[in-house]
C-alpha cells in the first residue's frame, strides 16, 4: 500500500497578508463572482503568476515550442484570443480566469439567477457539461465545452420563491386551506358525498 500521498497547497498566500487595499479588492472580487473564501482567489492568482513567470523565462530564452504550447492552452480555455503572442500573456488579469470558471458561465448563460445560486446548483449536481455531471464550481471550462453546459436533472429555479407566485398571478396557499376544496359557481364549498 505505501504511504498516503502528500496533499500540497495549490495556492500561494500573498506576501503582504494584511494590506487593506489588497483585502478590499479581493473582497470585491469575492462578492462579484460569488466565491466562498480567499483561497479561490489565491488559486487564480497563483496560476496567473506561474504563467507570467514562464513567459518571462521564455522571453529570455526564445523557445518556440513551449511558447506555442502555453498560448494554445490558454486559447483553448478562452482566456486568450487566437493569434495572441507572448506579450499578450503578460496583460492577463484575474478576471479573465474567474470568467472561465463553471460557476460564472452558468450564471452568464442564465441557468441560475445569481452567482451564489449557480454555485449551489453545481455542488448539488444539477449542472452537466456534455451530459457528464460536474460538481466543482472552480472547474475551468474550455471554449469547446461551453456550448454543452446544461441542466443534468430537470429543475425549476423559480420554484419556492415569492417571485414565482407573482409570475403565475396566484398567491401561495397553505396546505389544507380552502383552496384545496372544490367550490360551486356561487363560491360555496362543496361537501364530500353530496351531489350537485
């Protein structure tokens, strides 16, 4: 069996942990994209810094094969436009990666009413990509997968809300109320066993 695999962090913490400007901008991103915690932002920032580090290394060495591999990967993810060069890689910001998350795309396609609801739908297994259920809100969706995002099981996202009853024009009735009892044309309740 052997020793269990060592789980390592997939993110680096910021160097200046208590900088109020950084904290304010990260909180704004958390609210805008419906993220649960700072770790999700730090994962994106770590991936972005890793890409920038590799680009700076490539600019100093001029290796064309590795350069095209990095660009092709980011074009497939939809972060870059086709035909981009290495200088365009240095201009990428956090928002481009956050927009490619499954959670953001589900909300932008209108499958959920808010970012929080899209996160909930994904984690509860209501969203699928090309018929395969995906339960990870941070999954980076490729351009070729984006058209295949749909509901895995049927769901009415308006059910159970006050706005849903306003759309249908009816008011919600408690169970066992007079709405369940059939009525005559004069509005009187019909008793069971009586013929009209």
